[in-house]
C-alpha cells in the first residue's frame, strides 16, 4: 500500500480524499496492536510500514531528523543483520521509534488492539536510523519478510516533540553502558562454578553490580581471573601480566571464544580450583607484603612493581595440572599453599632482587619503575632451572 496516496474513510480533521494533492507528511501505519497512554500512542508496527516514511532521499529533512543516515555505523549494520536474519527479534533492538504528528486518528479493526494510525505532519524524534535501514532492506526483502519485523513505535503530539526529544537525549546519554565483564554472565562454565560455590555455602557471581542480598564474602571476577592466570600451566607469564590492569581484563572478557580465555575457563573449571587459585595468590601476596615490611629499600622495592611475576613464578612449584581435581588422589593443596608456598615465594623474591642487581649494578638505588622483559625471562629461567 502507498501510504501517501491511498485514501481511506474520512477522519475528523484529516482530508484523505482522492482529489487531495499527495502530501509527504501524511501517512497511514497499520498497527498490530496500539494503546493510548495519556496524550501519546504506543503501537506495534511492522518494519515494512515504517520503511515508507524514509523511502525518499531527503527523508532526514522531510522527517526533521537531527542527523542523516549513518552508513558506516556498526549499530546500523547490526540492525540490518537482524532484519535479514532474525526479523522476529527486531523489536528488542533498541528503544521505541518515536514519531510526532500534528494530528492523529485511530481507526480500529474488528480484531482487538489492531487498526490503522492516520498521521499528519509526521516527524521523527528518535529512531531515524532504524527507519532508513528498514527502507534500505525493503529493496531486497519482500513485504512479507520485512513484515515479520515488528517494532514498538510511540507517537506524540507535535507540541510535545521537543520535550520528548529531551527525554530521549537524556536517556541516550545516561544509560548504563555495556562493559566486557557483562559477557561473563553468559559463560556456562562460570555459572556452573557459581552453582558449585552456592552448594558449598560460599559465594561467587561473575556479574557486575549488586546481585543478591547479604552473603558471605566471596571472590570478585578480577580476583578469580588473576588467580587462574597465576596458576595457569602456560610456559610464560604473559597472560598473568596482562590481567593486572582493567584494560587487560576487559580485553580477555571481550573475547570469550579466544584461546586466552579458554585456557583459563573451560569444561574443566570447578569451584575447588578457583578456591585453590585464589588462596595461592593471596598467600604469595601476603608473603610479599611481609618481606616489603622488613625491607622496602634499594632493590627490594622492586617487589612493589613485580608482585604478579613473583606469584606466577612461585606457583610453578604447585601441581598445576591437578588444580581443579577434587578426587581422593589429589595432592593436599592446603598444605602446599599454606606450608610450602610462602618459602618458595621468599626464594623467588631473592632471585628477582639478585637478577635485578646483576643487570643494574649492586648499589641499593632502585632505578626502574617496571621490570624489563629481559629481567622477567631471566627470573623465569633461573627459577625453572632452580638456579
């Protein structure tokens, strides 16, 4: 149906007569469902109906949109993919499309909730990009295919358009942005471990924010991933080093299908392994703090800048291949962590300081704020060779 030209039954205040010159700002939208809330309408409209609003090249000007179509927008491309591949899900892509109209009339069908919205003086307050994308896709998809994509549309009176636009702007600038950690709530292995913790009376939840009421002190995702990296059987401490910064954690959490993420979180992950890893890392950190309290001058100050290097190297003494093994034949991890690991941490710390002294001289002035890669590799070789 050409919404600009086909007349329908007369509506109060709107001339749709056949002899009326075509008007670009007059449209009829078929709604699958519509409801009036106060002074505005909310309707469920198919994408092929909305596409007609933006079929002209000057649609941005005609509809009074704030900006033209953005062809390089990743969001627009993503919405186009939804229209082509999963049109039934288009309605959950973003907030409602918001239109304003100088006058509006509702012509209900006999089917409850359905009908036609007659709009005069149509302007687009919010959602112009989606309307144009629907128009683009209408050149490739049939009306039946595009008709499967139902979007929520809010229609407000013309005099309310500026106020509603302010509300839309405020929402766009103040919404809670998505962060990489939010991916973790979709990881089945972490959710399995969370349930194991719950059964044991402990607590772990990978999601951001306040997620439950009062509960025992648990582990944060940062604690867990840094500990797992410290006890990873990887031959180099690269991943452990990466995860010491928020950017490093976000990079890992952004790619849950990547090799690095799967090396830590996979089918073999269990709550008992997480518990051991966190305890081991905390034990080494406590030992490092005690050593710094005794001597924080000269080269010993290096420990403040390389605690994770010391932790990763000291944890090589642990049976890392059995980290998540809860069987009877599993080594006594509690004894290894609390009895043997502190001594190994101290030994590794002495090796680190000695290595730094060889590279930078034997004076007691700490000359660098960050260990060099060469120093890290030298320490690793010394410890693994039990130098």
